[in-house]
């Protein structure tokens, strides 16, 4: 069995040596894997795979050679029903036809007015209904149900992406700027946005000038130093975080890692769905330690390149209505703040992780693209390349 595994890996162009194969056999003989398939998989992978580029080929060969193999005794198997499954029993499951029959309230003002009335009139918990604040129903207010336009109350995350507002304290995670990038092509694309300069203290050896000066000095060493050469481009990047952006965390973290390593003059902030009067640096403290957007606009001069990163997928009210923000009552519409920041930073783009083929079906993506002067690009290598060209025009 193990011999076939070894030979199949070689046939699949995974560079496995005989020494590594003998190391695996020795580890198995000493009981390192403890007769468990998962343990044996990680043991074999650590012994036989030296380059992460071969992990996929290793997985395919392992699945082929050990398909259906199970070392664990049947009596050792224990099945438990996850607690989340039990908690979601009240969740409303509806067919597309049933969803189509449910109508929205008919506008943001109407929705807010009806919510105020419900709060004044409701006296007890409700489940499965179509009017009151409750769970598992078709009311515009509550959790675990469905309505094409409503206020989500007391639910940890969205399921249909239809909430106009969220009545809950939501926790978002910061993007990890130390994530290992699977490909360096993102960095290559970003390098179009470069303008090198030498300024600051002289800390780097200037070898050609040192040789020239030493020769002119009759062979006596004359060391010459110059400031470090670095990318002088200044970048301000704003990340949409949470909600529908949870589906794009890996891509955004790879981008974040790349920009942190490519640009010395980099400033970043987070926002949610649309830009409003506040942004923040730390998602854990965003409710108590945010920064006024006005302060950002007055801190970084107009020579900064501005990059928005977000899916632009939200309620239309968030862009066009006061109070339309999904999480708080904003005094001014998101479109006002977008226009303000774009008036200052003329070199600006929007990177969208949603595939470009789907942009036309989402009204808010079309509207944000219009506000950006059509400077929206997909968060792909080709999109990054075109976006960097736009910023360097």
C-alpha cells in the first residue's frame, strides 16, 4: 500500500525522495500516526511535501490511494448534534415562490414608522408571524425569517442580505496584514504604482560613488552614503469590512499584505458598506475609538492616491438617504461623503471583489461606479493592473 502511494506521488510529479519515504515508514512504525487517518495524512504530508505548490497534487494522490480507509473502531465513533442546529429550528425556510409573494413596506420612511409603531404596541414574544417583531416569520422586523426589506434584530449574521438596518452590536475582525500570499502576482500588479526617491538620512552605502571617491583619494577609503531608495507614492486605502464582505476576507487580506509591503507611505481605515462621518482603525474598538472622516480629509493631502476596497453591495438607502446606514443614524447620505472625499483625492479608484459579470444585477454597485466616475475595477490581477494604470495617469 505505502509503496504504491510513494510511486503514485512520483508519477504525479511530486518530488519525493527515497529518504523521505523511509522517514515516513519509520514514523508509522513508531506509532506517530496512532492509527488515525487524519493523523496519518498530516504525518505523510509533513514528511513528503517540501513545497506548498505540491500540496494540491499530494491531496489528490492521497485521496486516490486511501479512499474509504478508516482506522478508527466503530465503537469509538460519537455523533453529536451541534447546538447551532437546534437553535436554528425556528429559522424560516421558504421556497422562491413564497418569497416572491411577500411585499416590502414601500420605502425607508414607511419602514421606520412601522417599526416605531410595533415597539409601542407589542407586549410579548412572537414567532412565525407576519406583523410583530419575532423569529422565523415574514415580518420586516426580527430574526431568522424572511422579508425583502426589513430591520434585522437579534441575529448574529445575515442570511439573505436584505436588511436595511441591523439592530445589534456587530463584531468585525481586523484584516491580517501578515497573511502569507499564495501568489506574488498581486505585488507585481501593485508595482505599477511606483515612483522611487531618495530622501531622509543617509543610511545606505553608495558603492559606485565610494569606489570613485576612493580612487580620486589616492586609494584611501572614502565611504559615501545615500538615503535609502523607496517608493515615494503615498496611498490612502479604505476597506469595507463585515457583512457581505465576509465572503471576500481571504482576497482582501492578500491585498492588504501586498500593499503593506509595497508602499512605505500607506494609511488605511475601515468602513462598513458606504463611507459616512466616521471610519476606524481597529474593528474591536470601532464603537468607542473611531476617527471623524473630516479629520482624515484634513490630515492627508491631495497628493495621496485613494483606493476603496468593497463589494458595493448594500441597501440603496445607505447611499441616498439620511439615516439610511444599516448600523447607525447618519445625518448625511453616503453619496455626500463619497463626493466630498473624491473632490479632494482626484486620483482614486474602487476595487470590487465581486466578479464583474454580476455588477449589472446589483443597483448599488452601478450607483457607486457612477459616483466614482466609472473608476471601479474588479479585484483580480487584470483589474489591479488597470486600476494602478488609472492612479498613475
